């Protein structure tokens, strides 16, 4: 299950980023919708997973909107108004949430690792998205903001995922 979840999240990420880079922002949304449907279908309990996705979406939308409004990131091909965080980024947050209780489950309770993972991994992911033409990053301040933001968001989402875990066994 972990390997399938990892592969599906990577597919969602590439569909969203490459779709945005190729002026097809809805491509990643549709791919992510299919992946979310499969994720909810395979969950032992779909409701907590859906709530976790909603929480991640809200946190992510606020964070990425702040990055956009601060002119630290310019997103390509929004799918709607350029003043609002793009549809494909929102899909990415939903896709990321599918990994929290499966692929990233091992990181729960390991807050320092989660902080480091977020602080390093997110700027690298955004840099990769920039190299694929999905967004542009506006200098060193952007990397610092991404690192700090994700150093907070990653452990926060992992803590929330322990409460909203649709994949836990009945005896956990």
C-alpha cells in the first residue's frame, strides 16, 4: 500500500506541475481527483481521510495564497484568476494529504525529522516545479519563507493526521 500511495502521489505531483507548465492547469486536477477517489476507496474509513484532506487544503491554500500575495511566487496558468492561488496547487495539497496516513506515517511523532523534511523538501519541490515551468520563485526570501512555512506545516499536518486517520487498524 505504501509503494502504491507513493507512486500515486508522485503521479499527482507531476500531472499538476507539468500540466501547469504546459498551460493545462486542469490536467493535474483531474488526475488528482482520480487518485483521491482511489485513496478514499482503499481507506478503512473514508470520512477521516476526507476531513484530513479538507484541513490540508485549507492550510495549504492560506500558505500558498500568502506566498502569492507577498509576490514571493508567481504561479503559471492558474485555471482562474491570477490573484487567487491556482487550482493545480490546491490539487497538490489534496494529493499531499493522501500521503500523510500512508507514505509519511513513519514520520509521526518524529517532529524534528518532520521539521527538517518540510524545511528542505518543500523548497526543493518548489524549485523542481519552477524548473518544469509551473511557477517562478522570487529570490532567497522565497526559499526562506518556503522552508519556514513547511517546517511548521509538515509536523502540524502529521499531528492532525493522527486524529484523522482512516487507515488505522481497529486495535491501534
